[in-house]
């Protein structure tokens, strides 16, 4: 079996999509999805995504248009000083207004390669609930509703034929910055497992979890948080695949040693070999060498490659050009193939 390589998710949107008037938005989105899939397949990507061309953001697609929201929710600070702010839930019951399967089906209409689908982790959406509660809608009732909605979001994608469903768990590393004691991370792991444990072993083999320190407007929210505090707990999640940011880590060998010591026996790890924030395009040889370094720690039959993060998780992020993103993906695909040949797989 060739060494697998997969994109993480978002790709910068073309200018004509970002500037499309409301009356032309649906057509612009469909064109951007088709163009994204075409370019990924032309690059030889064995697995493709829609590049999140139609999502408002990787995190907020399930709540777009939800009426029971106020704008003053949790704030996510980034290292360069900019912030992203989540909305705050004001009433229940909590229900998704948008579902990932709709993006998946739209992509499948145009793709010839297997399509993976990213979904937001329920732990991230748990941040919508206010600290002071909601009258008549206690937190535990909200979490019960959230678990049901998250399960349905994942299951519908599996049933529709997604190659894999990827939970975006960027809030995992962020939680250790907000609460260095690890209590919030423990709660996030437990909540995500409430969802994952509803799936069979065969289904979980097609479910993955992606973690990174955030990547927005060429900045991160938690790169200064040591992976050593996250990874042992991360691998408690009942998932079959783990997608780890690694290319931007200053000491990847140390992180890979931790991964090797905690990776579940039935799981595969996809190591990040492309840094979306770095404006320099990696060469295939650099990718090859990163893969070979990972293979010194991880058995080849449990190893894959990916990008560190999405290239544009929020629709308004134009800090990386679309052409640069595709050039980096091309290097990943070619470099992974070079490594596979050298490793004999």
C-alpha cells in the first residue's frame, strides 16, 4: 500500500468567490469547489477535499444563521495580537443549522478521487455555552444535544461515502493555554469521546482527529504550548487516524518520540510535512526528508503525511495565496512519493 497523504481542509478562496454578490454566491461557490477538486486531482492527490470553499469558517458552519446567538462569546487570541470571537448561545435547544454532509455531496458530484470531509469537534462548539448558564437550559442538557448533533454530522458523512471524516480539534492545544492544569483538555477529551464511542470499530477506522496550534492570518494561537502536554491525552480519543501539525515544530524528533510512545495500536498518524504559514514553498526533497525522519520513529504501515493545518480556515484569510497553497500541496504529494520509494512501500 502506498504511503497515504491527505490534505487537512481549507484552501484560500479565489477572489471571484470572495467578492461575489449574494445573487451569484451559490454559482461562485460551486465553481470554486469544482476548480479546487480539479487542481487537487491534477496534482495527483490520492484523497481530495472541497477546500472548504463554501464554509463561512471551519468552526461556524453548523451555526450559520442560528437565531439564538449573541456576538460576545469566547475570544481566541493569536500571537500577532489579532483575535477571533465565537458567538454566545442565548437559548436552547441547540441544533445544527448546517451539516457537513451537504458540502461532501457537493464535492462528490465533481470529484473522481475519494473525498474526505472535515467537521468541527464538539469540544469547540461547547465553547458557545456561556459561563453563567442559560435559564431553563442547563449545561448538561446542552451537552446532550451537542453530542447528538455531532454524532449525526459525522454519521451522515460516513453514510454518504466519505473516505474519512476528520474532526478539527484545534481547541485541544488551545485549551492548555487557557488552562495549563489540563482540566479543560480533560473535559474536551471526555466530550469528544462521548461522540466517538457511539461508532463501531470499523466506523472509527474512517474517523480522524486533527490538531494544530491554529493558523490564521499567518499567526497561531498556541504554538508556544508544549505538545508533550497534549499528545498523551490526545491519543485517548477513540479515533482511527490522527493528523498532527509537525512541520512548524522546532524539535520534531522529540515530538515523534512522544507519538511513538503513545500512539494506539490500531491507529495511524499523519505527520504534518508542510507549514501553511511559511511563505516559502517546501521542495519535494524537504518533504521526503521529513517523512524519512518520521519513519525512524513510526512504523511505516502506521504512517501518513498531511499539511500542518488548513491554509485558510476562515473565509476572509487571504494571507496565503491560492497558488502557493497548491504549490505546497504538490510538494507534499511528490515528496511523500519520493519517501515511499525510498522506504520500499
